[in-house]
C-alpha cells in the first residue's frame, strides 16, 4: 500500500505544476478575452464561473494523466509504461473537457450552445492537449539528449583508455645492420626523417629530445607504421606523430609544422596538406 501511495505522490509531483499552469492560463484567457457570452452574470459571479471552468479542465487532466496512470500502474514498476498511447490520453482529455465545458456553459452559465460556441469550446480544450504534447516531446528530447551525453562520456572514456594503452605500445625499428635495431614507446616517438640511406629518429627520453640514425628507408618505415593512426606522412622526407604537432604554419604557399620544444621546421607537401588540416 505504501509503495502504491508513493507512486501516486511521484506522479503528482512530476506534472502537477504543469497542469496548474495550463489551467491558470486558460482562466486568465477566458476572463480577459471573454469568448463566451456571460452578460447575465455580474463580475463576482463571472469570476467564480471562469474559475470553475479552469477547475474542470484541471480535474480532467489530473484524472486522465495522473489518477488513471496510477490505477493502471503495476506495483513493481519503477517507471510508468502507459497501457494506451499518449495520443489516446490527449484525445480523451479533449473529449471530456469539451463535453464538460458545454454542459457547464449551458446549465451553470445559461449560455445557449451553438455550433460557433462549441467551436470555441473545442479550441480552448485543444490548448491543454497541445501544451501537454509539446511538454512530453520536450521531456523526451531532453531524456534522449541526457542519454546521448552519458553514452558519449562512456565512449570518450573508452577512447582515452584505448589511447593510453595504444601509447604504451612499443615499436621496433629494424635496421639493415642488426646491431642498430631500436625499440621505443610510441608515446615517445616524435618525428622520423629521411637522411639519405638512413632514417633519423627524433624521440623523447626523460623529457629531453634525442636523435638516432638507423640504416633503413622512410618508405619501409611508413609501411611498418600503418597500424598506428597517429603517425602521418607530411612530406617525402618526414613522418610525424600528430600528438606533438603544435601548429601548421604557412608563408607564400609554403607550409611547415612546428613541434613543441623543437626548433626545426617540419616541411609539409601539398599532397599531404589536406590530410594534415583534417587531423588538426
């Protein structure tokens, strides 16, 4: 019983303010714009009559959207899953409000019901269902947005974990001279440059930049490094670790990269320029 009561309290707290706001808005609209002929009533009676009209609209919204949902809700349900579509809810509210207001106008307000009066009644009764529909759509979009944000955060965490593991991998430079083979962490490798029959490796060791020469070709090294997406050819003479790029510079149609803590410019060929820009 306590669980059922808590469910009712939850439903009331969730949307009660919305229904009060809608009813108050309709009260003010009918009071100031007077869509119905209420000349037979004095001001105080007219005020009470319009208040009663707003209460009717409020009660049917509460009955259909709160009480009905509470009655049909399973005790074990954490989140409510409606047994009928929300469009049907809206239609029921529209019909009940229209019929109730027509009887209220005829027998309490002594208003002669005509087709024009019924048209205005239906228009006014469309307001609650339209506002509720917009509110539901907004709430659905907000929940979907929150879900996507959480999903994005999880993906970013996975990416960070992947990049951390990825950066801790080692790469072995194979030299034609076996004694010159060189193994280094991917995270410490900065630039690989062509130097005639050798390649010059610029890397970081204990926060200092160092270089090493091994006998090999840049083309061969590039083939071996294709599995590492953060390394890109930027010139026929250079392959660079994109994590170390500080800035892409240009002057008179010449392009070059600057690297943090490294004074030498790394040239960029036109054929690699677009890819470099996309990465940056």
